[in-house]
């Protein structure tokens, strides 16, 4: 890995033997979102319960929060608050030091490239569901890969971290740094212009990856807060924390969903293409799915259904656009599928009666 430090004596502590657990996070976004909701006078206990969390768990800075629970809570809060950019709003205003150990090991690094390399190695300490990877190509870039949680179910967490990374790069370098490119896997929304205004560059929505890129020379920018002695000390603590974090569980279904998500807008994904992306044959993929009582067709169908219901909540997305996002070549094919899923057409689902029924079911 680029810029990977040598393991210190602290890092030799073996990982605790246990069964893989779903990816967890330090709960930074959860606490920020709850504080934001409290200021708005929102009763959060019911939403926490629907997310599989308790208030005591969410407020405990030493407790790990399931990433899937966090994603669900952010979606519910955004809907109730009517804030289409909840993740972005939290990301543009939070105190960056809330990221804890990860912030300080990045801030004490000698250059921006070294800081990004620390994010790659130690990012999972903060959030096991989002794995960063940095690279030098014709630019300096940081990619985010979702592990153990379906990317298509998340938007607010992704926008939070992208906003936070860009703010952090600017603060650490003190150079008013702007990215040259930003890509996000979820579709553009009418409110997305706000993100581009902060990022200072065009953003590619509906991309095959989540990525931020800076000019190649930006990686060599020195950090005014660099402290080699503190940095060396923090590397030891980070290695120790990393050694105690087991590899989170990732179901085959989630791996398939995260592969399919980037392929849907380009047409119906083929099972052999997905199998190849996962490093196995179509036969092996089918056999492993059968062992879990699943089929590729069922996963694709249920994923399309869930995404359709999510997209239809945004009245600004035309049905034709939604059909394209779901990989349907014709609106008629999407309408037929939606009627099979729900017993109604997409237009009927958007009616006041359909909204009320969908809201009741979601509760």
C-alpha cells in the first residue's frame, strides 16, 4: 500500500478470534445527525428503533454502530426533516476533529499524499463499511469501496464523507485546495448543485465509483501541522487499533448488489459479467447462491424494486429517467415490472393515496 508504515511493536497484538460481524462504525455521523435532529425538535426515539438502535447506544462514544443501521437512520431522518442533502449538510459543518484518531494521524503527516495514504490504511477504524484506496495516476485520487453494506441503499453517508474529505484536504494544506474531479455512484438530484458549489468542480453522478481526485502536484503539498514525533506515536496507536478490528462479514448478496449497482444504468446486468467481476465463474456463482436459497434473477428483481420505490419519492425524477436508472430500455417494461411488484403503475404510486400507503408500509 502507498505510504504504508512499518508495523510497530504495538501492532503485533493478534486480532481477537471471533466470527465475522457486520461492518461497524465509530458512530460519528449518527451522533451528528441526532444532534441536528434535536435542534429541529424532532423526536428521534421511534426513528432509532426503526433503525435497530437505542438512544443510549447511539450517544455512547465508545460503542460501535452498525453501518447498515447508520445508513437506515440517516435515510429516515432525511425523509422526516425534508432534507434531501442531510449528509452533505452534516459534512460541511461538523468539526473535523470529531473523526478522532483518523483525523490526527492524517493531520500530523508530512504531505497530503501521506495523509491520504493514512486514510487508506486506517479508514476502517472509523467506518468498516467504506474502504478508501488512494492512487497516483494522472492525478492524486481517493476511491471509496463499500464492503458489507449495499451501496445503492446509501446516499447521505457517501455525501458526508466526500464533503468531509474535501474539507479536510483544504484545512490540512491551508491552500484552498479544490478537487479536479468528483464522482458519486448515486444519481444526481435537483439539489445536487449545492455539492458542486462546495466541491468547486463538476461532479459525475451515477458513476461506477465514488472518487475524489486532486491535481497531481497536490500530493506533494506539505502540511503546516506536520509533526513527525506525534505522527510516529499515532501510527503505533492506529496499528494497534487496526490489529483489533477483524474483517467484517460480507454476504455474497451484498457483493452482487454493489457490483450490479454500477451496471444498472447501462442496461440489464448479465450474470456472467457480474460473476467475472467477483472473480468466479457463472456456474460457481449460481451454485453459491443456491446454497443460500437465492438466484441472481431474484436479487436483481428485488434490488430494482427497492430502488424504484426510493426514486419515486423524488417527484422531480421523471418516470423515464427512473426506468433508465434501473436498466430498463423502455418505460413500458419498467411500468410492467412495477405493476408486478406493487399492483400499481409508477404514476399511481406517486399519487397522494400511493404516498400515504407507502408511508404506512415503511413504518
